[in-house]
C-alpha cells in the first residue's frame, strides 16, 4: 500500500517554524517517503491550518538544495483558501 500524502506543495525557502512541532515517527516516515528530493537534516515539522470546519495537519520539510520547503497534507487545504478567503480591508 502506498502511504504517500495526497497533496504536496513547493514553496520558496523559509527559515522560521514558530508554533510548529516535531512530527511523530509515523508522520516523519510518510513525509520522507513522499519527499520529491533529498531532505535537509531529515527534520519534519507539523502544524495545523484551518480548512472547512476543522484544523488539518500540514507537514513541512526542507530540501537539501537551496532550502526549498515542501508542504504535505491529505486534504487540499489551499483550495479552501482559494475559494473562501475574503479580503475585508486594506
């Protein structure tokens, strides 16, 4: 059985992980199996993003290139923002 994440996003390098926790062993192994390239330090972090009516876990891992950061989830959390995010002011 393939236990890879359904959704993977690539973002530019980030160097802050505030409020993220270290992922557990099972989640760490899933991220490593899904990682498109070599991971830096094999470190996997976990955070939560709101999606629909619940908080969804999102995992972050930095690549060992120029620091590209990959995000992993089983739900398309960013589609939720594309369709439901509304600017109020500014």
